[in-house]
């Protein structure tokens, strides 16, 4: 495992994080959840920006306290609200990064910046939010890192800019020995990119599933109250009261398609799964 | 650490116009202005250039940039090491330029004898700036650029006002009187103890800053 969190706890006023999760090698892992669920705190704990009250954090198979400078060079990081000083420009960054990372490829970095139309001489404070987002990802990918940790890399971007960033991430994964831990509010971004998904709510992991299983085996049943009463509920995860009766989340779509074909069944999606897992009532 | 030093150098280059204005003003006022300004050109340049070290904290903190810097391979203690190294080097450069300018000024406008008289005061400006940075940096790292700078300026102002009030009230501070007498006898005699104090303060300050940043959350 490249990242392992075991009951990592952090207490803030009005918020308690208690998170256990793993990021395997060669996979794109998503951490999703509503605003204030604990995604950024989890990222900050992994990166050593905040200190947990208890629990164990491993990075590259080592306790986080034993991480060396060489290990840190294997990380490519995007923080949602932070980057290099906005008074610097891309040419400055090349000088800084080439002295920061032994495997920084300045030529490739500059070519990619040009490809994405990022201005070389302008200070970052004059960049649009789309330009900054692309630059952050390019920096993270510029030094042959083994693991990308990306907190909301596509936040606030239009669909074209988002797709460009996702293409960059897909390209990054081609060698096969690299991994990504990503958080995003935009489920469509994750559906086409991630291998597995961890759902966090109020500081706790409430679900872990492979994306293929989530999209292929999860479904949303729409039933009347009478249909609900008669239904075998052994594979229902959550229910939610609706005007017509109930919406029911199942992780065994095929079971209900075979045993109750008359029921309306919608294909599972990350958005609906999040909504039902968080807002729905446990059965 | 080299990467962080280069970052600071790049930020300094962005402020080239500020340094040009400071230097031009120093040159103009030195060679065309009154004699009173000429006498403090070294302290003016050293102080103005050392102020940039305080601005560097603000540049790093802009848009929550510190969090990102702390994820870089160099780590937390290297950040402090780079900041102290760069600040000492930059302030020393400012002081050196000021000293050379003042030397040239005295050779052109006044006399070598007059310059030799004021020579012992030259290193004092550098040492005082280093002491002030040593006292202020841990506060800047702990409380952030804005709050830390306010705390440092407030402490300095209270100290200066206190000395002024004591002097105005006619009280004599025996220690200061003793220093005055020493300086009159041999102006060079104060340099070694002041240098020792500045080295001590910088060393303690550095160790304190490393401890503060190691415990700080971003």
C-alpha cells in the first residue's frame, strides 16, 4: 500500500475525524464526500500539514514520521487552496523546481505549459483559475513522482479545462506503477478515472467500493409504499422517503432485476450513491 | 534548501524596482542632500533592505502558500534554514552597499579623517538589524507575517518609548552611561560584544524558529 491510515483521529471544535483508508499501488483512488466531510483534513494529515491526535499513518510503507526527503520527491501534490507564491512566474518555477527535485524535467514541463497556453513571463497572480489549476497539476507531474495527491484539482473549472486535466492524469497513469489519490466534488470526473472510491461523511469513512462495482452493481429502486412493504430488503443499503414512496439504494442490482423485474430501477451513479449513503436512512 | 533560496532570490528580483528606488534615493540624498543624511546612509540602506526579509514571509503566506511550501521535499527545518540564510546574506549585502556608498561619499565630499572617525559605527548597523531580525523572526513564523510583524514592531516601539521616557524624565541608566563612556574611550570596543550578542540572538532565534515550525499546523 502506498498510503495506509488506521483510525487517524483529529479533533476540531465541532468536527471529529476518524479515518481509516488505503491507497494501493497502480490505482486511482478517490476520496469523496460533501463539503466539510473531512476530505481536506485527511489530505493534510497524510501530507503532515496537520498532526493527528491518534492513529497510524503510513506513506510508501513507512510511518509518516520516518519519511525522508527522497520519499517526498516521489510525491506530486495539488492543494485546493495553495500553490507557489503568486508573485513568481513559470520561468522562476523552473529554476526553483530544478533545484528542488532531482528528476525534474524542465524541458518537458515548459513544453506542456506552452501546450496548455500558460504564459511564461506573467506572475501567477495574473493567471485565471483554470490556468492555475492546470499549472498545479503540471507541477505535480513534472518530477517523475510515484504518487499524486490531488485535493480538488478540477474545482471551479469549466468542462473543457476539466477534461484537459483528466486527460493529463490518465496519461500520467500509463506506465502502470503510479498511483493517484484524488478528491473532487464532480462525480463525472471520478467515474471515468478512478479505480476505487472512499466516501467520507462527518469525518468517518461510510463506504468503500470499486468504481466498476459502484457503477455496475449499485442501483436505485423507485418503489411505492406497497411495493416497499412487500420487498425483500436483504440487499438494500439505504432508503429515502419520496412523494411517490421510497428511493432505495442497493448494491445488488441484478438480484432485484431478476426477482422483482416490475420495479423501476435506475443505474447507479456516484452522485446518487453519495446522496443516498449520506441523506438516506439505514435499514 | 537551494530551491527555497532560489525562490527567495526570484521574489527579490520581482522587487527590483523597489531596490532601485531605495538605492537611487540613497545616492541622490547622499551626494546632493544635507550632511546629516550622508551620516546615516549605511543605516538607511541596511534597514530598508532588511525590511524585504519581512516581506518575504508575506509573499510565502499569500494565498495560503505556506501549506504548499511545507509539502515540498526540503521540509520544515530547511525552510527556516533557507529563510535565515537568505536574510543574513541580503542584509549583509545591503549593509555592504551602504558602507561602500558612505565611504565613497566621505572621500568625495568630506575627508578620510572624518570617515575614520565614523568607521566604528558602520558594523553596528548590520549587527542591530540582525538582532532585530533574530528577535522578530520566531514571532513571524509562529503568528504569521502580519500579526508577527505587528508584535515585533510593537515590542520595539515600547522599548524605544521606554528608553526615551526614562531619558526625558532625567533618570540615568548606569549601564547606558557606562557604555557611553566606553564608546568615547575606544569606539571599537563595543563591536566584539555586540557581535557576540547578535550571533547569540540569531542562534537562539534559529533554534526557536525550527521548534515553532515543527509544531505548527498549516
